């Protein structure tokens, strides 16, 4: 069989791992905005941010969900409710550092911690 006429296909590993151009990608939906960041490019380990809005013009923010990876404190998800002044953080279980499962904080007035049952 003769060799193919097209040149050999080459994909750079960095571009393939990014899954988005320049390490950042933004997608708009009706009441939602999704920002995708390539892994380990952000200083704080941010991978994805989902912003939910109350109106179709995307002016009133209802909730902001931030997904993290590659963090020492094992923070996985941070949910922020700006009009309620509420912050919820979910942590991954680890043997060395973190014993927290979830933390709920309301504007410095109220803080509630949930621990893993095996700690």
C-alpha cells in the first residue's frame, strides 16, 4: 500500500492538556457564565468557575461556584452567595492536613464546621 499523501499529524502535549486556548475559556448561557482554566495555571489552583445569575441580562449574581485542584489545603469547591454574604467551602479528605469536610461562614458573624467522621 502506498504511503498517505498528508503529513504526519502532530499535536503538542501542552495544547492538548489545556483543552482551551491560552489556558482560559469562557462560555455564556442564558443565566449562567462558565469560565474554564487549565489545571495548575492559576496561582490559587482554580480550574472552573460557574456564575449563576437571577436575570437574563446577567446583572444580579445569585451564586458563584469555584472548583479547585492541586491545593495543599485540599479545598475542592467554594460556593459564594454575594447577596446573602454567605460562603460555603467543601474540602477533600486527607490524612495529613485537613480534617474539615465543610465550612459555612456568614459575613464573620457565624461559622460552622463539619468534620469527617473518621477524624
